[in-house]
C-alpha cells in the first residue's frame, strides 16, 4: 500500500529540517485498521512554494541574500519540474521552490507535485499558500493524490526504498478520502502486477472474497457444473486450464438503494487459445484481468466512501489456455442469453465471458452497468495506452463521465457504437461472430458485440490498457487503474449530491 499523509502541522519556514523520517504504512487498508498517519510529524513542516516563471523573479528578489544566491546558482526560473532546496543560516533545509511552469506545460502532464516528491530530501512538507501559486481545494486534492500515487511500490518479490518525503494534507483536503482512493489504486495495481502463476482464477477469487469481507459485503462464486449450465461461455473459455473457471459475485449496500453493477474481465492469462499468440504478444498477458482489477478498485472506493448505492460486482475469472478441452475456431457456442456465437478466433475470448456476465447483470435491471476490459488492441491503436475507449448510447452518462474524467485527470475518450457496423458481427450460421474478418473497427465491433447482451439498462463499456508502459509522475511502470476515479466522481455526483 502507498504511504499516507503526514500529520497536519504548521507551515512556517523551518529553521531546521524535521528530526526523523516518517515511514510508509503497509496496512491492509481495511475499515477499522490503523489510521495510517505516515509517522510522527515534527511541529513545523518544510514549505513548498509553487512558482511559475511569471512569479519566480519577484520571489527570488524577496528571499534572504544567501537563499537568493543559492536559487540563482541552481538556475531556478520556475519551469515546470524545477526544484530549488534552499538552506537556512545553519545549513538546514528552510524551504523548497517548485517550478510550476505555464498552463501549456501543465496541460501535458497530470500530477505536477508528484514529479518532485521522490527528489526531495527526507522530511515532512506542506504547501505554502503565502508565496507563489495558491491552489484551489480541488487542485490541491489532486496534487496530494498524485503524491500518494507516486509513492506506490510493488514489493511482493523485491524490497524497494520507502519514499522519504511525506506531505501534510493541504488545507481543505479530505485526507481520508484521498488516502482511500490511493489505496484503491494500489489494490488495482497490485492485482495486475502479480504474475499469473500467483494470480490465477483461484487467487483472484481469494482477493475478491477478501475485498468483500473487508467491507461487510456478500460474496459468492459459481463454478463446476452450475457454471457450465448457467454460464456456458464462461465455462467453455476456461475449460482448458488447470485451474477451473468461475464467476465471482459481490453485493453490498442497502437493498432499496439505486443498483449499480460493475462487470470486469477476469482473464488471468491469455495464451490466445488454439489461435495461439506469438511470444511477443503474450508477454503482458498477466494484465488481461485488468478489467477485473479496475472494477475491484472502483468497488473499494465506493464501499470506503459508503456511497448510497446497491453495488454489485461481477467478474468472470478464467484462464484461456491450451489443452484437449480447448474451444476451437469454428465452434458455435450458446450463451446464457440464448444468443449463439460462432468462434472465428479463440483469442477473442474476453467478449465471450463478459457476455454471460452482462446477461446476468441485466436480469435485475440496475440503474446502470459499467463494464471494464482489456479487450482489443484496436483501441490502443486508435487512442494509445493512456486513453481508455468509452462506448455508450446514453448521452447523459457519456457527458457526466467525460466531464468527471477531465476534472479528475483521469481521462477517457468516447468512441461510437456505430450501427453501420452491426452487420460485421452477424455471420451466416449463428447470431453473432466473435471476431469479424478483416480487422477493421475492432474496438467498435467488440463493443457492439457486448451491447447485444444488454437490454433496457444504461450501459457503458470501457476498453482499457490497464498498464503504464513508461513511468510518469504518479504513474509508475506496471499495472494501472484507468477511468475508475472518473467513474467514482460521476457516481458521487449522481448518488451523493
């Protein structure tokens, strides 16, 4: 888990650096656990002054002479990401000038404060609103969240250095809420980063039940002959693996609250099946359960915030392996909904398992269904790794989610459920084709396929990458949460005012 905030302190300039370094918290984040203050803060914190180029010259001129000389020797001009640690008269750390850049530079990045967090000496820091830029409460919250997200370390197999610079929650920031979001993102990242040998369908089920138990949710798992009878496509996709497939089901919240259902693709490893992937395409397939990890992270946010909804989470957990029980190209499968599907590529298995889960989700007519999946390479070709594709015919939901994504620095981008392509997923011998020939509009045809299993319920599907290929501020290399903070903001606005 990421370190949490330092204890609130004063922000007057420190004549000496804090005496001692707070350590990271690695508790489970369960309700009722230690409040998780990251160590005991000293009575004063080192001020962080956010200075754009327009304000830097005047601020430097106002500094004590020895600090002004030091800042100029460092070449500080206020460019985004610049850092000037200024000494006091005794050689301690008195203040830190942080280059804040201009609007154009800041638009190209997400978490600006996080970019300097790991470069700071050990200590307790606090934003100083008396000099430089005074952030709005919303901006300060996002920068504080980025600081925590940047402190994430995946330490299951290797010990990493604990981040030494800790932040006091900015004024007006709900520290508990920000910490809960950081913990949810850490859960998502941990699940994705864990190799498939240790995060197969059984281990994912264990993590799912543990999440439910932490918040008093009801959880269940469907497997064996019951799965084969009631969810035939989930069963068939996972039948070749040594670890059997299953459908995971979580319920939480008041029975009479608005129903919100999350569906996440839980393909714990994808070989491609008999349409075997080349080695170059199989290297990251431990992340093919990224949709499941993301909806579990979102569920954690919802439950931690005690959002007034009746939450349901459905995760088809399978491994797409190769054995004598593998399903084959040319097979025709019958889904839970009764629609038949011709298999033209066994590597298009995610939409098959999601289809059965979506059919179940619709049977209780929730207020909305939010589906997340690492579904197509076509979405990555269209939008790259950082922009999840969003598909929906519900204009109100689309607008709310897009606005929330922009505000939360958790962007999504809408692609069309284009009806002109419906014929591409309609073969001669079955109702649907899981992999239309030609490869054109692959993300759209996959979304249209899923849409056939949803009736009369507002539905949004996200085709995500769930991985950070190149480390950036607040986003270390590896598994990633994408879109869930945007969805949480939308849900809070809808159901909690």
